C-alpha cells in the first residue's frame, strides 16, 4: 500500500497520495482549489474596472433605455450606477419623452422582447397615467393581458371585445376580468352588477365571485349597485430624508408626525401601541376625507397587526381607542415579547409628506419598486387586494395610507396598510409581505 503524505499547506491536516502531490505541487485538492479561488479573486481585484454606461448621456430617454437593458454579468466590470433611480428618471420625462418611451416599448414588444416593453408601459401608466388607447389593440393581438392596469385607457371597442371574450376564454379569464375592472366605465359597471345578480356559468370556476375583481382596481359595487372608490385621493408621497436633515422641522411644521409611541399598550402582546401617522385633517391629502376631529391618527400594534387586522375607534377628542371589535388573530397569542419592534426613537422625524400630489396609481405596482409610502392613492398590494370590513357597519374600509416598513427598520420588510371608515370614525391597519 502506498503511504500517504501530508498536504504542505500550513494548517492543513489532510493527507494525499504521492501521485496527487506530484500533480498539485504537494497540496491536497481542497487546498489547491482554495488557492486557485484566491488567485482568481486577486486577479479580479487588480483588474476590475469601472464602466459608466451613462457617461456623456443626458437625454433621460437614452438613460432609461440603458436602465432597461440587461447588464452582462462580468466579475471584471463594476457598473457605475446612475445618479438617479429609475423612478426619478421616469418622473422627469416631458410629455414628448413619454411618447418616445411608449414607441420604444412597442418596438421592443414587436421584436419579441415582451417583458421589457411591458415594464416600460407599466412605468409610464403608473407614473404619468399615459393613455394607451392606440396601443392596446396591438397588446391584445400579442396576447398581453397583464398587468391589467395597462388597459385602464381601453377604447369602447376593446372593452366590448373583452366583455365577449371573457365568456369564452377560459385560459385568460382571470386576466380579462382584471382588465375590465381597470377599465371600470359605466358599461363594465353594469356588467359586474349583472354578474352579481345572476352569476355566469363560468363563475363557478373562479376562486372569488366576478364582482370581487373590482377591488383589485380599487373600487366596488355597493349593496345598491353604485360604484364606490376604495382609496382616498389625492395621493401624497411620504418620503424619508437623511438623519442630518431631521432637525429642520420647519419644513413640515406640525401638519404630520409619524411613528410615535403611545402610552397605551396592546392588550394582546403588551407592547406599546404605535401611531403610524398623525395628520392634520386640513392637509390637502385629506381634502376629501370626512373626519370629525382636527387630526387623523392611525394607531396600531405593529406586532399584532402583522398577524391580522387591528381596529381602533376614536373617543370624543379624536384619541384612538382599542376597538372592542378586535378579534385576536391566529398566532398573536404566542408572540415572544423579545420580538418586540424597537424603533429608532427619531425614525418618524425623518419622514416628510410631499409638497405636491402624484398620480393615484403611482405606488400601485409594488414589484416595480416605486416609493411606496403614501397618504392617499391606490394601495401597492404585495399580495391580493384585501380591504378590511368595518366591524361596525360591515362595509369595506377605504385605504387612506401605507407605510413601507423597509424604510422604517433596518431589516424591516413588508407593508402596513391603513384604512378608515368615515361614517363610523374607525381606523384599521393590516399588513402584507412577500
Ligand atoms: Zn490541504
Ligand atoms: Zn400587540
Ligand atoms: Zn363603518
């Protein structure tokens, strides 16, 4: 039997056959591979270069085209990021530039790159509410049915076509119902009303009743068949400033405060309740909200509302009170108090409310990574649309704000959704995460 010899690398206790040693210069295979990896890493670090794809480019349309181009992954290249986010560049587009991007998107779709084309159209619709009336017939031809919001501006002709197709197209029915919900004009409303009265034969194949689809587009049919919006408008972004700027409270004054800790405790887990937002009802973001007290305060248990909806009622002075209607959600009974959310004391002071409103569907496509936190506007559902029912009057509550928890805590994730029932002066908070 051949005698094994020790690997010559310092600290290694492996032994190898003399034949291996002859091939590797005395090292065992794991050491040999490790040394090759290290060598490669040294080479990459010594030879990596910065590549700025945006050098000399000032036209935002050209910048966006580059941003939408998949980057070749090469360890020897470090791509210099553009000074602004995709969202910021999209927001800077003039009407003419929006058209240019729209044409470019259609060109991509025609040449087989549906994904990029679709993404661009989605940004244009959410951030600028561009009309795709002319383009939609071509999207249909290409069998692009989603995201359904692209169909918001469909012509009457397309709408009629979809109203026919939904009866026969088993494969795309789900998407078509969503496109109809987004079109949401009088004729569509009438159709959903009719489906509710006498469900079509295909309704049994759906997970939810056809009229439930309207909630994905932010509206519902009331009991007496009227269209009712499920989110408040206008929409104002809630954005974060750098910690160093937080002393400058003059910018916001007293109109909003966020993420303050209450002296009241959660009856379920015992931790302090948090006021997610506290906004002056005279703020333009609440111009169409009917609230009886000077400030809209939305308070919750941040821990427990991630398990289920937490409702609050208002006392005569508008101070939030834990609602007797709250039902402890499954899982909330064995919360470890150690999991308590510990907010940086000043985090709320880093948030500002925008000076001007933005389009109401701006944050509605969560996956596009827009700035999500807002007061007013269509919610950015991480999962399916889920408006809580007011426990007092049994109607769906209206979405009034949302807070991206990734902006609040360093390792935070998911989204808190805030709702109100104006007649009952109740608030609710729910949570979704991917
Ligand atoms: Zn070794
Ligand atoms: Zn709790
Ligand atoms: Zn109510």
